[in-house]
C-alpha cells in the first residue's frame, strides 16, 4: 500500500481483516492525508472541512464502528458572502430576493429564459455548462467569482465534464424545490443536493484515521510513516518491488500486489523502467490546485453560527472561512475563545504560497475585518497550514491526459490506483474508501471498474 489517507487505510484494513500481510508506506509523519487534523497549542484544525456523509452502507458502518459515541451528528449551516451581504445557502427565496433586489432577480430570470431558448450549442467549458443550465447572469452572480478563486484560472478554461460531475442533476427547478422544506422529487425521494446534517469526529477527521490505523495494526498490518515511495520497479506487466526513502535511508520492498494513493502523475513518473514518452508527457500534464489555511484564534466566545462561509467577494483573497467550534466544540480547548480557518487557494510556489507565515496571518486579520465577521483587534494568535496537491484540476487537456494514463496503467496486472489524488479524481471521502474496498475485492477475482465510481450518485455535494 502506498499512502495512509482514507483510501489507503481502508484498503489496508480490508486486506488485513482478510488475513493478508500488508505493508503501508506513508511519506508524512501522520496518517490521514488530505483529511488529517492539525493541532496547534491545543486547537485542532480540519484542513479543508471534511463532512462525513454517505449513502454507501459499508462505509457508514465502518465509520460508526470506529468511533461510536465520538462520531457526532452535526447540523449543517453555511452561507455565501457576496456584494457585502450574506446569502443563505441553500438559497432561500425571500433572503435571496432581498439581497439581490427585484431588478437583479428579474434580470436573472430573463437571462435563464434566454439560455433555454438559445443555448450554447458547443459546450466545452465550465462557463458554457453552467450558463446553459442557469443562465449567464446567475452564472456570473453565484458561480464565476468563487470558482475562479478556487481554481486560479478562468472558468472558460475549466472542463465542462468537471461541472457535470460536481453539480450534476442540479437545475433551477431543483434549486427552487430545495428552497421549500419537505419537498420531494418525482421518485419519492427527498432532495439530496445539499445535506442538512452530517456526522463528524469529536476531535476532527484525523481522529477517524488514527482509529482506522490502530485497527489495521491490531489486525497485523504494518504502517511505516515518514517513508516516501520513490521508485516502482516492474517488468511491463507486473510490479515486483518498490523503493522507499525514509529515516533509515533507501530500502527495497518486494510487492506481490500494489494499491497506490500517491498522486497519479507522480506514480507514473516513479515507474522504472520509465513509460513511453507520450505517457510521461501526460503524467506531467496533470495539474493540482494547492491550498493554505490561516487559523486565527479570537478572543470571543461566539462569532457566527455557520459551520463555514463561502466568500464570493473579489475584494478579498480568502475563499472560504471555517468556524471550527461549530464543527465540534472540542476542537477549541477554551470555550471563551473561537478559532476561524481562513482558506486560501493557490499554486505551490506562487506569491501567496511563498508569503511568510506572519504576513499571511496579517493578511487574514485584515480580510476578516474587511468582511466584517469579527474585530481584527481580538485576534490573539494564529498559525498557517499548507496543503500541496489539495485539488486535482480539470483544465483543458487534463481529461485526455488522464484517459491516456488510465489506459496505460490498466496494462499492469497487480497495480491499482485509488483515492482522490491516486486517480486524479475530485471525489469525496466515501468514494475514495469505496474504491479501496473494491480494489481489494478485485484481488479476489471480482471485476470492478474503479474509475466508474462516483459517476452515478444520486446526491450531490458542492466543492469541499
């Protein structure tokens, strides 16, 4: 196993539960991957905000069996900050109308009707897809600014397929129905576009992965931290060993089967002998959006009731603000204080990523004041967490590159990539875990297409 995030740990758990010898290598010093929890002076930070919600029964059962009473049911509350106002999210008719005004609301409706009559015929980009579905004006109001802040490129350069994956099935009709409590769609099932509740570990998501790692070890699995896989040795059809760099230097570990969650491009570039030039070029073509969070500790018991707020306003760089106390009170050790996670989307090495921590904390304080959520003078401490490769990008050309890599890797009989970065697929935790479980079943003679997971879900989640 390569990587001790949700997918890697799930595969190790299932293999060790079946009595197979498992060694899991993780380059970090803690488990959890992108879903780990960071601790600073007793405060715990969820890097990105990880809700636990699933329709996959086996995943839900595993979550509950690992944490029991420490797996807390939580109400969901989130809003959008736009043009100096807070919009309820999911949208509510009177709140939206009051914030936008009658004229803007009417223009949005007319823009929607125009696109129904005169749709964009060749839908190539996120901008095209959303404009066709909601109208140009609603796209510009509630999609464009935040999406470009998240991805760092114009919406016309984002794939339409990404839009279809992340907001598939959502339409103006569904959005309007979602404003009415208790509404049911024509199948008799309640709307699942935006969950009203979720579960959450008492001490953050890292608590789940630490418990899962402990279960793996109890079943005989070996989890080796601070050990990065640098080369994957193969004969063209079979992987027979991996080279690992860690505190003890470089070692070679024989491998009968490999399940990998390392970034897909890095996996291909680590193969030895090297793949053909066109495959290497495709691996280098894959891009990621990186992420950093400035956690501000504030001398104020209560700030706002939301779990998180989306910042669509272009006057500030912050993209989303987490209120950790409202995820779980135990993330904040002193009830007289609060902790906000100011989330910034960036590329590793760019100006924002490279800023000194002290300058990032000062920026976050200023922007907190600009938005008006809290008095910057009440910020008493802060820290910065950087997360590389947080979001696989679906920009122009990435899907073609991904298809080429998928086809090449299918030529290996004992290598299966799983997980968000492992498959370069913007999926949720439960989908990553399901892929890992099915990868194990494939080792026992079943034939599951791991790449098809998350292609036909009934519920939809916005960017997380």
